[in-house]
C-alpha cells in the first residue's frame, strides 16, 4: 500500500529501481544525520538504516509481477530481481539488528558503518538486477569496496585490519580477472548487453571462438572469488574471522547471495549455449569447493572460522545446482539461498550475543555450557546447526533435497553422491558445536545485556528456518516463479537448451 | 476419530514435547510427559482392536497432498507388519519415561522429556509413513533426539559414542536420500508425474544395474541401522554409553527401524536384486549371530554384553527376513516385537543393578540373589526370553525363523542354531556370576530389592513375555496376511518393460511454470 502510493507518485521509469534508490537515499540520510549527531547516538542511526531497508524490501515486494527492462536494458526488473531485492534487503536489515549492540560495544564509527552497509546493499541489488556487463561490474565493485572497508572497520583490532587488507588485495585481484573477462566477451560479441551477447552466442562458430572461451574462463574466476569457490577461497577464512561479526554475517549471506544472483543469471539464463564449456568447469569447482570446505571445517576450533569454511562448503552445494543448469536447478538454488541465509544469520546472531568485548572471536570452548546458562540461545544455535547440516524438517534439508533433485534430474549422479558424502562429513563439525554447548562444561560467562533488536533477529531467523522447511510450498513457488520470470524473459529458446542434456 | 487416528498417534507426542518444553517446570515435567506418552499408547491399543485382520493392505489410510511440486504427499497407513510395532514403541516410550523419572535421569529432566517425546513422533512416523519423503523426514527426525540423549546423559565416553552413531547413520541415510530421489525421477517417466508415494512406486521398471545401485544404497542405510554385521561397530558404544533410558529406547524401540525398512521398502521395491542379495544377507546374518554371541561371551560389562547379544539376535531377524519364506518372515516380524521387549527388560534390570551398586562390571558383582530375589527373578525371565526358552516370547520368533531358514538353506539354519547354544551360555554364565556365589561386598547384604515403582515399570514387560510366548496366535493371525502380500511382491517376476517412450521429458519441481 505505502509502496504503491510512493510508486504512483514517481515517474514510471523510476519504479524498477525504487528499492536500490530508497537504500541509496537512506545512505545519504545516514551520512547527513550522522555528521550532526555524533557517535553516542549510534542506535538511532541503526534504526534509520533499518527503516530504509524495510521500506526497500516493501518496494521490492510490491514490484513482484512487473517485468520491465530499465535504463535501456542496463537493469532488468523481473521477479528474479524482486526476489533478490527482498532477500538482500532482509539480510541487510538483519545485519543492522545484529549491529545495534555490536557497534557501540566495539566503539565502531557508526555513521561510516551504517552508510557503508547501505552502499554495499545498493551494490548487491544492482548486481542482482544487472542486465549488462558494466552493471555487473559496477554492482560488484560498489558492494565489494564497501565491504572491504567494513571488514577493516574495527581499527583497534589488528585482525580486523588484516581481514580488510587480505579481502581487498585478493578482491582487487579477482576484479581484474572479471574485468578482463568482460572486455574479452565484449570484444568477441560486440555488445555489453547480456541479451545481445546471448543472441550472438547462438552461432556455434562464435561460441567456440577462443576469445569467448577465455572471456568465460576469466569471468568464472572472477565470480569464483566472490562466491568463495575453491581454489579461489583463500581470502575467506581470514576475512571472516577477523571482520566484526555482523560484517562477517553480511559477507556470508548478503555478499554470497548477491554474487550468486549475478553468477546464476549470467550463466544459466544468458549463457546456456556455452553450458558444454562452463558445465565441466563448474563440476570441478563444485566438487573441490564442497570437499575442501567440509574437510577443512573439521579442524576448526574458532566458530567464525568454522562458519567460514561451512559457507565455502555451502557454496559448493549451490554450485552443484548451477552445474546442473535448467529450470529446476535455478529454482533450487534460489530456494537454497533462502534457507541458507536465515540459518547463517541466526548463527551469527548467536555469536554476537555470546561474544565478549575484550576478546572478540568465539572458540568452541567459549560455547561450553551455554545450554545451562542460556538455554534459549543454545537451542537456537542447535537449530541453525541442524538446518545447515540438512536435517528435516528444517529449511536446509528441503534446500538440499531440491538441489540434489535438480542435479540428479540433469544426470549428475556422481556429483550428487559426492555432495551427499560431503553432507555426512559436515555432520561432524556442526554436531561439535552442539556438543560444546550441551555436553561440555564451561566457565560461567557474563553476557552483555541483550537489546531487543538482537532478540528480534534471532526470533526471525528461528521462525524462518522452521517455517521454510516445514511448509516449503510458498517458498518453492516463489523461487520457481522468480527463476522462471528471469529465464522466460531472456529467450524463448532457453527452455529447449535446458532440457537438451 | 478413526479418520485421523494415525495422525493423532504420530503427532500427539510432538505436541507433548513442545508443551513440556515450554510450560512444564521441574516438578510437573515427569507426570506431564508420562501422560502425553500414554495418549498414543491408548490410541494404538484402540488401533489393535479396530484393525481388520483379514485385510492385507494398508488400513486407517490418510492421504492428502503436501508438497505438490515435489510429488510429496502426506500418506500414512498401517498393515500387519507395522501393526504391533506401533503400540510396542508407544509402550516402551511410556515405560522409559516412567523408569527414567525414578533416578536414572537426574539432571535436565525437561530437555530429556522433550527429546524422548520427539523421538516417539519420529519412531511412530517411520512405522506409519507410506510416502518415501515423509518416511525419510521421520527417519531423520529420530536421529536428533537420540543423539542428544546419548551426548548429554550418557556415561564417560558419551561424546565419542554419539558422534559414531550420528556419522554412521548419516552416511547410510544420505545415500538413501539420493537413491530415493533417483528412483522417483526415474519413475516419473512411467507414471507421468513425480511421486514419492510408495504404493505407486512398486514395479516401476528398472534396468538391472539401476536396481542394483538403488538397492545397495537403501540396503546400506537400513543395514547400518539394524545393524547388519560388519556395520555394527557403532552399536556397542551407543548402547553401553547411553543412559539406561537411552539404551532401552535404542535397543527396544529403534532397532526395528532398519529391519522395517528392508521389509517395507528395500525388498518390495527391488525384488529381483533383493532375491539375488538374499544369500549374502543370510550369510551376514549368520555371521552376526555367531560373532555377536562370541563377543558377548567375552564381555566383562553387563551392558556391553547385552549390546553384543543384540548384534547376535538381530542376526536372526536378518536371516529370517532374507530367507524370504513365510515362516521365517513371520518369525522375523515376531522377533521385532519380542526382542524389543527382552532387550528393554534387560537394560532396565541392569540399570536397576547399577542404581544400587554403581557398577556394571560383572567381576565386581556377585551373590545379589540373596538380598534381592525379585530383581534376580526378573533378570532371569528377561534373559530366558532373550535366549528363546520355550514358553517365553523369544522362542516363537526364533523357532519360526529357524524353520523358514531351514527351507531356504539348511546350512544357514544349522549354523544359526549354534547361536542359540552360545546365547544360553553367555546369558546364564553372566547370571551365575552376578546373582549366585558369595556376595562380592559385604555391604551388598543391605541392598534393597525392587521398589513398588520398579515392579510397576517392569511388570508389563514380563507379563507380555509370557503372553506372547504362550499365546502367539492373535498376533500371528494379523501379521500373516501382510507377510503373504510382502512375499508376493518379493517373489514377483521382473516388471515388463513398457512400450511407451520412457524418455518422454517430464517437468519437475518448478519447471511447470515455464513456457
């Protein structure tokens, strides 16, 4: 209703970018207000950020069902975009709720923090809506640069600086690859528009040209860095561990979802003609990413680091779905991201709640005896771990089921068997967290007084993890509708290509 | 009431679990949980009465669509194979709660009751689900509570045991999940739509290689759970490290899940391959019988002894199922019930000894008969039931299994009998060392015999042992038609390859929205 009124008041051509525009305006407002308020009122800034994001989510939700290219095709607005607008805005809003306690406790500069969070969100949204290569690049960079700074924002903590620097150096490196790939694709096809590139690659002569293949390979590497696929994952553990915990949550959920949104649209919707080329590469990436992520996670004692490797492993499962390509796979990946996002946000929310100011970073030993002192927190963490493990009837299970089904349908039996074996391995390290909380005794620890914001975030994450899993119908519908709207707009021939293998 | 009877049976414990977790306090938690566990028991006794013994199909069926995009339905039903396992599970859960409240579980009672009731929902769901997806959900749902029960309330090496248990089970179940999805996607080409409904999936034509892989994946999942030798190594650790209440649930109510999976899913879905694999599984069963018995002889801890005795006894069940003979399968189903009773009673009796003496080591016990004759009598009945003394329940099942196995392979039956002899040996030898002879400690003279509450807990089990041993007919009469139907499926000829184009592309989950 509200968003409808706002939408009507604006020129029609603005409607497709309403959500990112709202976020961008909020970012400016935060900077203006923040410079007046000074540091002590960081909570007010947080709520301002939160309301901007909530409004953006509302605008995105109101845009469901409308299909229009905007700005001469640079942005594509369809249900796929709306899905990711909503997901990204909700994730960012949850991160704000996590930050309300955290920012003042660590004495982070709140104006910069929230403004950067919002600008990162704008980047993510652009990436999800990108209709040409330049917007992919712009979105990715707006997102990444903001997150580099956010990772390093705890200036007094050397590990935070290390995280920011590592993330920045490797991120910049990967951007080089991506840009080179973009240039090559442009050179080969003569266009930066995804639509036009897709059409040009219909000709088999062009599709086999070395220029296109090299460009594709470069772009795979670039995106591989952003989604933290092995062997391009080296930055992830240090960046996740060192960054302030809410920022880690943003990296694990928001950045990952947005990067996959762009990656998925590029490969599955616009480059299915090259599936023969990228399918094999993704197969290897998926197998490596799952296996390395899970195996290395086994050895982690720091929970944030463990969650970093777990995020790598989950990127691997998502890559399994992408390898399969096709309508079911696209929808499965979207659904998977939904379940993954809430379980991870919840886990990070628990970490924020138990983290001590003087000693950031939580080891398994720090979680000892949590079930006794904080039964609700421990139960919530156990729930998130079980969902990440993929146990029914939680969201993570249905996501895995969906992805496995799509990949099996496409004939990737061995890749799915490998994914199943990997899930067995993952059981061990997720269960370790539960053991630490429920079995091990720990020193009595005094937790910070928890503000209501964090409790709200936890409640939302718990409810979503259960509801999305127990009654998956509306969310499957949503994911399938979103993907179909992207694929349907792309080309009518896409469907035939999906079913061909 | 009959319209939703099975749903009520399955979900009342879950409601109870949530209610206990949210509302009960330390004082009210035990009675509340116990009452919630009595409801499904009462309903399942009504189920026994209302069951039509002449019908060999599913009864009390409820079927409604659930996740249409995946072809998943909420489909539950009960037949002669699952009929008695439902009240058995409900009874054992109630007795476990009653027993545990008497001092076995001395901390975090609320969480314990929550997990036990959640486990009950999973168990009953596994037994009653007719939809493969639903079955899998319940199957995994049993995993979490028992993992917590071992991990939180177990003894010294509980964490190790809990990890071993969960990793073994997950290995089996995730490959099973892959196989189930594959089967459904394959069947879609014949059925026109994806469906996880078991009744639609029988006799879907499969190539031999496909059937083999699928059977192997399912069989692995179920064999780990049974457990079939050599996949048993999690069992002694889990059984002996769990608290007594956990051992009772594991040994009494959960071991049926694996065998039930073979009877309900693995064999009827892939009958040809199952027939091919039958000699292998019979052999593994026999190895399990002898191996378990020999290791039971060597144990110095009472609980580990019962654990290895379980390995031995489930060997009989596996032998019976894969002999694919009417007598042997009936005997195997009967043993699912009787072995549940005797194992639960044994763990309970050992738990009672442990509460008095704080040890389970056979070497540190002795002469307990004199101060505690009732405890001695109960342990005796439980042991004799386990080794199959005529007149007690264990005999009926073992006799039928051996009879049927003899028709299938007299060598297997002959070797299996040695397990019976060894069984008498290890049980009675242990009994002699614990109950007779001089008192191990002079202080033992003062140990108390059974309290009225303990008698109340164990009496239903003892009574059932005698009843099922002396008058098995009411049960066998109801089990038989379903076993005949099972064998008809298991002996079925290969499904004919259909003539229409099986490669016809079918849309799946989410694809239907596409132009």
